[in-house]
C-alpha cells in the first residue's frame, strides 16, 4: 500500500493523473501498472525479477487498446486474485517507477 501511494503521489506531482484501479492484498499482492495515453492506447507493466534486480516488463508491448489491457488483467486476477492495479493517465506515457522497464 505504501509503494502504491508513493507511486500515485509521484505521478500526480509530475502532472499526470493516477489512481488505484484495484486494491490487492496488503501482504502479498503484486503491483501492475496501466499507463493510459490520451490517444486510446495504453501500456501495461508487469513486475518481474531478473536475478537480484526487480524490473518491469511490457507483456502487451509498447501499445495496446483498452480491451486487450482489460483481458490481460482479467487473466492475471484469475491466476492471482491478490494483485493491485494502478492506472496512470499521462500523454507522454511515463511510468514514474525507479526500476528498469524492459
């Protein structure tokens, strides 16, 4: 919850809109991001580990429509109902995370 609150605050301070689209489990839920641009496309970021390093992957590539994003999240929730989903609305498509996006 603290990570999500900080992420939302970081986005808002930088001029983007961000909100919690789905609250997950406090102690075990992974955080996923949906970065919505104002052109009808979005990018989904999924958490991953690369050895010791935490990174974000783009399971739907650089750009997907809303239906593809919704379908992806539905599959993730079916697999793990504890996930968190943060939606960021930013015309530049910024993620506001410190970890590497690959």
